[in-house]
């Protein structure tokens, strides 16, 4: 039986990406899958319906969902997937050799965009203190603090340093800090992350970019309201971790249509789908990462692929009405079931 793969049009406000490019659809068809693309699905990413045609609900117990899920912050969605016994594989928890290959490309894009969004947030029109990150002749540069030296953090620090800002990166891992220091030129300082260090650096920052991720679980709150009150009036925070609940006590999800708000005198940017701002780049990068896995699922079938491929198995969040991701189970207080016990 041929596998049928659907590519729906996104409906989240400001979500301009599409799950598959026309070239990806062609590759899936050549692999033997039937691919159905909803009319207009790729338009916001610059892909016309005719391109998909030339290349070539349904959520139930018979369905598999392969996408970004971030269930730790979405208990209602988790309940729906469990009640319908959907096989749900989350891009953000697919893991291979300690890496997150399907999260990495969007993390990089989000890190780069965080500097752009934060720079805009510092403008007076957004409620910011009117600081130019690069500085100007006779004027010192802005101070950017990046919490987390993973993919997003390094991309943010590299971009901020590239425009001339004074950059500090904090992380709990000395190895991650060493890698960041080696990769990033310019005004970059690395600091081992402790509560005291976070407090001291955040209080002096013009822009804070928080990128901390705990796979599958809710993001830890690292910046309290009390610490926020110690920040400079009109400073800005970009909370990249908002799709996992956020690392700032005052963070709440916003959209591309209304991305900024001010609380305790600090400008917040908390858009949960940041890469949708640059859908062409994001869609091409994401398809390059996901296509090999989708081809495997199409070729070998869902269950066989999950049995054979530990990376996909690590991405399995719900299966047969059970929570099969330890981080999600912990975040939502649900019983965790090892996926291997259900795939025998």
C-alpha cells in the first residue's frame, strides 16, 4: 500500500512557512508516496501551486503527524493527540548522536533573527531606550547578553558581534563556551552561567537574548520579575525559548502581527514561530533537514521506521494513547512510557 503524505497550509497567524518544497514533493513521489498539497500551502514561502503540480482532517489512529509540536507548553494539544491515539513525531526531539538535526536549522535562523528583532525593540517607536547596537562615532556599542551557547545562542552572538555590539555569552557548559569563543570573532566574552552571573549580566544589558532549551521539557525560568526590575528602562529581551514556555517570568507568546510589548519597563519580543518571518530561507533549510526522514518513513512505513531508527524513535512524543517523550511527560505531569515497549 502506497503511503499518502499531506502537506497542509499553515493557519497560525504569521506562519508563512510550508512543510515541504516542490523539490521535496518530487523526491517523495519518486520514492513511491502519494503526496497531497493543499492549495496555496507554499505561496507565502514563494512556491506556487503550479510548481507543486509539476512535481507531481486527517488526524486519527491511522494517522502520523511529523512536525514541530512543543507539547510541553501545549497540554490541550497533548490531550487531543492522546485521545485520538495519533502517532506524533516532533521535529524538536528527533535526536541523533546527541544532536537535534531538525531543530538546528530553525534554531540558527531564530538566533540570527533575534538580533534583528532585539535591535528593533531598542528603537524608541517600540518602547526601547533608543540604543544602536553598533554604536556610532564617539558612542559606545550596545551590550548584548546571550544566555545559552547552543545553535541559537552562537548564531545570535555571532550576528550581534558582526554588527559591532559588545557581546557576552553565558552557558553552564565550559565546552560550549569554548566552542563559542573559538567560532565567534569580535567583542565576545564568555561567562560560566550561575544565578549570580545571570543576574549581574542581565542587569547591565541593553539586549538579552535567551535561548536555553531542555529537550521536550519546559524551559527553565532564568529571569524573574524581580531581576527584570533591575534592568535598564527601555532595554529589550528576546525570548527564543517561548515555544517551550519561555525563560522569562513575564514572557507570553506574541505574533508577527504584534510582536512587542512592554512590562516592568522592558521591551519583550516573544514570537513563538520566529523563522516564519523569513519563510523562503526557513522552508528550504527545513526541507533539507527533514526530507531524508520523510523519505525513510515513506519507504519503510511509520512503525518499521520507528523500530529501526533511534533518531526518529527519540522524536516520538505520543503513540497508542501514551506519552512517549520523557521531557513532555515531566513537563505535563503525565505517565511516561518508553516507546520501545510499544513498538515490539
